C-alpha cells in the first residue's frame, strides 16, 4: 500500500522520504465563512487535496493539515469595492450579514505555530518542506514567505505555494464558481447550493459573503456564480493546480 499521510507512515517509511530527499507537504488554510452554501474548512481541504496528489505523483508525505488562518481588518478601499461605505470595521470575510463568524488567528500566533511546525519537521531530519497554502489573504502569504526565508539553512529548502492560480480556467473569487466547484469535487457533502436563492436572483457581496474581482463596475454582485459550479469543473481546476505546483517545485528543487 502506497501511504502518503504522515500520521499513517511507520518510521522506516518516513526515513525513506528523507533518504530519497522527497518533500513533506504541510497544508495550511483557514476555518472561514465561505458563503451559506459551503463548509468553512474549504481552504484547508483544498490545500490538502493538492498536497495528497502531489505526494502521490512526486513522492513524499503529507503532514496533517492546519485549519488555521489569519487576516487583517479590511481597508476603506477594499470595503468600498465590496459595496460597503468604507467606514465599517470588518476582518477578512466576516461580513455583518454572515450567520457564523470565522476563526481568524492573530497574525503573530499564526506565524509562531507554522514556524514551530516547520522547525519540528527540520529537527526530525526532513530537508524538503512545502507549505501549500489555501487561504490567499495578503498577511497570511506574507508570513509564510517570511518563514520560508528564515528557514533556508544547512541545505534545507522550505517553500510556500498558494494553490489558487488566476489562469485556472475560470474567474477566481471567494466562495464563488471556482472554490465551490473544487469543494464539489473533493467533498460534495460539504456543498448545499439549496442555501442560495435560485437564479436569476443576484448574489450581492455583502449579503452573502461571496466575492470576486468585481466592484462598482459590476454592481457589487458575484459574476463567477457558485450556482454554476460542478464537480467536473472542480476536478479540471485541481488538475491545473497540481500541474502548476509540480512545475514550480521541480524548478525550485533542482
């Protein structure tokens, strides 16, 4: 049996990962509001699925995913783009109309936890660590980049990749068409499109906590509609992401 989950591997299997200079993949995401129609662990589940596929194709092990994510308060400009006045105090996707709050960790605590996990893997003897990030907040990507810079020593390679790519074949957004399709592919039971109003009713950003790259020019409503999602589209996006990550890693780990 070809095991890839770190927690299931016996010591000799883990030592083989070290001897063959394969990577340990560390999926990181968030526990965050993803609209009324989708499970809140989407970011981490997404990163874990990419990690498992990469480990199968490239060799290596996948460490248990971290359901932690961090965010800052939105700027007035960001709020206005979403249809707010710009005077509100909103962190990440915790819009006032949401029925459940997200679990955002303080940035300094997020940094310490992920850095500690990387340090422990290095201390165990692993020299290739790939952080696969499913939560694309600016502060989270910045802190992961900082950890990677600090941990490059003694022949070790610590790399962070955010698994969302703009050229995946459909417009990106938060809890929109792309993410909903991905979740339908990996955890269909975590999607309930019946929680959204039927088409053609518009899905406004601030009412549903779903967002994309539009703004005032698009009327503050979702253009890449999650109600058009499908598991087939999600699998196509995952194929693209895995191939893109693999290409990045092969180039960086030469």
